[in-house]
């Protein structure tokens, strides 16, 4: 395959597909799992994802009156917590490319009385529809690996971040050698079976397990963040590297 053809394809789990096909396939996955998304995260992380998210939010540096952007906001759990940090004088914008996920997230925020000063916008992470230097902090939790061209999304998030702001990326990553064999067994044998039993959807959960394995590891993602324009980047492994929190700084 020549370079030109490579630029037209990307990974969908362990499969190589066109970029257009990945966008559509990812939409189908999240259309399928939208109502069970939080359950899906509980299954994929054995419930620990809530602690990982809390740790990410402890690193935002947000204060009352600031503006935060949550990309691939899913069911709105991160947006609700960001709202607590910026207060009623601040603003949180939650985006997702998938209308089913946004509908679910907006409904949950409304039911919990937390939709005030949260804007919900459907858009592509690769082409965020905001002016430059708009947000004090940008977060994306367990969403980057589903983006078709991750480099474009990183550049887009850098563009809308204010100087002095942070990008926080929480994502499944490469576990250490001790955990890796056990985690592989869980991901490729137990998780899809649980998906089939609980959500009647083995295929979507199989893709999600595969998407973790083809996602850039800690070192690679750190370099991608720097290549997108960020002045500094660091990461911290959580739970033995099963998940990593990456922080990109725009000075």
C-alpha cells in the first residue's frame, strides 16, 4: 500500500478501513451503546473509571467564572463535574459527534437539574466550531481513541485553548508487563461476553476492546500532543498503566 492510500485509511479496532467508513462505524457503535454507556464504562474498567475521572478533574486548575470544554462528552458526567468547578458565573460546553450520545447526556443533565450554564453542541472533535483561545481547560475522557484522525483533533483542541490553559486527555493505554496478560484475557474474552449478556451487543464491546489495543501508547501520544503545538506535555499512569492521564500545556 502506498503512502497516498495510507492517508485514506485508518484503524477500526483491528480492521483497516477508509476514514469515512470508520466515522460511520463508530457512530453505529455509539448509537448502539448510548443508553448503556455508563454501564459499558463500568464493565470496561470494573467501576474504577469514576475514580480516574475524579483524578482528571482534580488537575483542571479551573476556578469560578472560567470556561471549560468537554469533547466527546458522552452522557455528561464530566460536564456536570466541570460545572461545579466553574460555578454559575462560568460556562461549560459539552460536545459530541454522536446525536444519540448527546441526547442521552442532555437528558441526564436536565433530569439532575445541572443543565444550567452547560451548552450542548453536536460537532466533530477534528473541527471544533469555536474561535481561537476560548477555553481555560479542555477535557476528553475515553474519546480520543474513537476519533478518525487524532492529530486533527489535537490541533483543533489546541487552537481553542487559551494561552496558559490545559488539555486533559484521559484514555485507556498500555498497562505494565505484570498486568498486561490478565488485562488481555479480560478485554478479549470476558468483556465481549459481558457485553452480549448485559447489552445484547457483543460486536460493539469487541470493537471497544480492540480500539484500546491500537490506540497510541503513552510515549507515542505524548509526542503527538507536542506535535499538535503544545509547549509541554506530561502523563501519569493510573492503575498500572491501564489508563493514562495526559496533560498538554499551552503557554
